[in-house]
C-alpha cells in the first residue's frame, strides 16, 4: 500500500459471504397481540440491495435528530458479522461500509447531544464500543475511515460528551455500570484508564478509552506501527499517533511507561522515506504526527522530548529541502519558516514576527512556540547547511521564483539577528539579472530592506543607484518605495528615507533619461511618500524647494502636481474644520503664507505666460514643410502633452485662489485671457480657459485693485 494513504482496498474478512441472519418469526406474536399504534417500524435489513440509499436514509434521520436505535441494531449486526467471520455482504459493500458509511454515521452521532433522552445517549455509547471492537479487529487493513472514527470517539470536544456533566453524568455512568453488571457475558474491565486529575473530562470518554485498552487496542495500534514488512502509510500513521495522544491524559503511568517509548518508531518511519515516497506525503500529516508525538515522548523523556522533536523537525525539513522535486523543496522551506516563527514567538510571545509566505491554510505548528530551539542554534543550523546559498547560488534553471519568495522569512530572520552580510545582498542583487526570477528577488528585497541595519541599507541603495535610469523598471520603483514601509519590527532611518526620496525626485525631472511610464509611477510613489506621517517635519522645506523650481521653470508640472496633492491631502480646510482655524494644519494659513512670501498666484500665472511664449516659438519649427501635428498631444516643454500641461496649471491656480485671500484681479484676468483665450493654439485650450473663467467668477467678484 502507498505511503500516500489508504486506498479503498476491498475488505477481505472471509472467503465467501455468509447467508444473512434469519429473520425472527413473529407470526404467532402478531396473532396473539394487536399491533401497537405508535410502534416504530422494524430496522431495515442491511443487504446488498440498494445499500447506498439505505445509508443515506440512516444518516439523514440521524441529522434530523430522530431516534437512531433501530438503525444501530442493524449496524451492530453487520459489525458482528465482521468480528465472527460470518459477514454476508459483498466485497464491494463491505468496503463501502468500512470506508464510508460507518465513519460518516459515527461522525454524525458524535455531533449529537441527545437532549431528548438519556437512554439514547447510553445506547449510542454502547454502539461506540462495538465500533471500537471493529477498529481493533480490522487494524491491520489501514482503513482510514475507521481510524478517524476512533479519534472521534476519543475526542473530548465532541458535542456528544459535553451536554451532560458533573452530577447528571455521574448518575448516568452509575446506571451504565449497573446495566453492565447485570449482563451474563459481562467481563469486568481493569482500570487502565482513569479520570484525569488536571482536567474535567466525560466519564463516558474515559470509559471508552478504558474499554479500548482492555480489548487489546493498544497492542493493535503498536503492532501496526511496528510492522516492518508492510510499512504504515503516513496518513494512517498520523491517525495512529493522534489516537495515542488523545488517550494519553487518561492512561495510568504504568501503561504510559510501557507503551509510549516504542512510539518513537514513527520518527524512524519518516526518516527512512525515500525521495520518491516523500512526493506523496502531505505536509500537514507530518506536522500533525510530530505535534501529537511530542507530548507522548515528554511523558517518559521529560524536557528532552522537546529537543528530540524540534531537532527532528529541522532534520526532516532539510531532507525535504534537498529533494529534487520542487513541491518537496517548498515544503522543506515551509518547515524552516515555521521553525523560525516558533523561535520568534519564544522571544516575543503573542506576536507573529514573521508573517507566513505560504498561501496554504494554517497548519498544525502554525502557532507553536519553540520549547528548546534558540535563535543561536537556528542561525548556526542555517549557516551550516547553507540554505540561502543553495537558493541563490543554484543554476539559473534551478532558481525557481517560488523558492526565492519563500526565503523572505529566513532573510528577515538573518537581518534582524545582524548576521546578514553584503555577500548575501550581492547574491540577491545578482539574481535580479535572471529574467524569470527578477520579480521574486525584488519582492524579497523589498520585504527585507527595512530589517537591514543602516550600513546594509546604504549598500543596497548604492546597488540600486548604480543602475542607469534608462534601465529602471516598475519593480525598481516599488523597491525604492519599500524603504518607506512602516512595520512594527522595521528599522527606521530617516536618512535613508530622504535618500530614496531624492532618487525618486531625480527620476521625475524633465531631463532624466527614463521612460514616461516609469516617471508616472515614480511621481505616484513620491506623492504617497511625502504625504506619510514620518516625513511631516520635512514637508515645508520640500514645498519651498518646489516653488523655487517653479520660479526657475524646472520640472514645473511635477512640482505643481506634488504641491497640489500634498496640500490638499495633508492640510485641512478650515471652513470644514473650524477648530483648526489659523492652526498649522490649516490649508488657508499655509497658502496665505506662500502668497505673502512668494506671491504664488502671480508666480503661477507668469510661469504659464512664459510657457505659452516658449510654445509659440517652437510651434513653427514643428509644423514646417506642412507637417500635421496634434498640438494638444504635442510635448513642447518638459515631459507632458500641451493640453495636460495647461490644465494642471489652471487647476492649481484655482486651488490656490480657493483657499487663500488671493483674488482674480483685472490684471490677472487680462493676463490669462490674452495667454489662453486670445493666444490659444487649439480650440480645446480656449475652451478649458473659458470653463476656468466661468467657474472662478461664480465664486469670486472681480476686484480692480491688487490685494
């Protein structure tokens, strides 16, 4: 059988199906006694005829909180057939019963509370003991459904065990013991499982565990685990160890000391698996197995169990990481990632320092805290086995993007521990030259950069600046913006933030040799960054610099865009927030200050007039020899089309006049009219100017004197 799991192998318990049990003869009784009006119908005989429909009906009635007694009798009849070797069902029916029907029925019953009747509760528990007998009998067949039923019966969190507690449960348990003592074939059970002194559990759960132990269940589980000729499949191994762990709180010390040490065979099974066998093993099965095995080992090894468990966890991670199969390599990196998370939680309890890079759901160790592993041991282990070097110094064909992405947690851990070096950064930066891995490497660098110390941050920024602007890509811009990301654990260096801000600023200049799409992306990032809270002390000097550049007519539209967005997003309108009137956060106060210091409106109008003069000088040269030019889309000055340039300037002039004491005087109106209406080079330009006049005049009266 494959290590991947137990297939629905036909259950072979007898050579020939036996005949169905004879139906009882109730003719004489029916002749003597009239039929009761409300008497329940007899249980449907389970045969090979439409048996799947029958099981669906049974499950539906259990789900609808109906009395399951008559169905339990029929099911127990089938179980007795398995136990005695007189089963009359076909091979296909036997397989369906063990793999699907019975496990589903046990699951549904364990979810019922039986509020309506204590007798039904006791009857169901009796049925559970029969299921335990069947599990023991068929243990060597590796039927996953039956082992899942075993774990459900031993699960103290099932609603079945949680409705009747304390005095009422004690009363029912006494009733159960009384009923058992009156049975002729009753064999008194030894107390191998007892109530835990540290946790309140259901007496019926403890009874079922004790029943299982007395019936040879532990021996059956261990025999299957130690079978060398037919190695236990990993999904079955997981359920096997999980059942031991669920019984552990109730087993007496004598039983634990005798039966638990051989369970370390589970580690040997995992360690002996070949690379081909590992391909079929689910990561969650391994983690569940180790998580369940650790408390079992602790019962006889003490604290040494944690060292044994966690070192094996790393050993198995390395085994998977060294596989040639990509999926298993990713599993190996995920194990290493989880080990780092465990160490981090040990140091910072309650805080998940390294977010998972895995897209899968949380696994068994997702929130485990390391009990033996320490940061130093983890760092030494990563260095000894050269995990990072294996990822980034591999052949180009082996440098898979997903492997690189999964290395982010390891690199953050190394950076936070101050063991990441320039050589590591050089490895990462060299990997950006591989086309298929470039995106993943930039993503990792962006996630790691704020965990670097100042020296390494400077080194990484220097590597970026060595790239010519013409070779910048959107990923480069995003990486520069990552230096400004705020995280709880990030090392914040204002010096570095201003340096990266300066790189973005150089990118958007009119004379920078870079594609316009990169300029637009850099400008968008720059707008976000200057609006961030941590750059608040630097906003005013930045705005003064932008106004100075407008005066010198250098990258005017970029400066106007930055001023417009920053003031509108980071300063408040005091007409809406009256409590901020005349405060430093007032938009009106800021613009009035610029009006007084720079005569901002006049400066903007003068610059617009000079721009139009420059356009008129260049227009004849562009249209010489009868060339047809789209004047609205033509770039005369700077980086942006003409109509967009005019619109940006008009919008900011109106914004400035809306939130300052500046008004549209006759002198200003004449200048704009002559520049944009009378001097328009396209009808669309004149239309935008007229629309602007209409909107501005609707709000302000034209003043004849300069304020």
